[in-house]
C-alpha cells in the first residue's frame, strides 16, 4: 500500500507543470506542498519499499530532493532488486 501511495505522489509531482513541481495549487482544494516531507541530506524519505505484486523489487522515493542509493544517482525514485 505504501508503494502505491508513493507512486501516486511521484506521478502527481511529475504531472504538475509549474515552476516548482513540489508545490501544487488546486483552485478548489488549496495548496499541496510536498517539500516538508522530502529529506535534504541525499537519502530517500521512503526506503526499500516492496509490494506483493512485485516481490523481487524494492523502491525508494524522496519527494522534491534528489538522493543517491545503490545504483541510482540524482534520483527521485530508485528501483532495486
């Protein structure tokens, strides 16, 4: 379930075409700001999450700030085996 939430957030950030893809202003629901949950220390906020649909892979995600992990550099999302 966590993985689905992370993928939704990533898709939301990616689809937001603005000066800052971490802050989205919805005309009715107001401002959605993801900057407060992203880590700025080069590590992912959500590390090595997996799902029963894809048990061979794990995923790490850090909104708004890039990170380095395993074979991923300057990444927002990292898929690992």
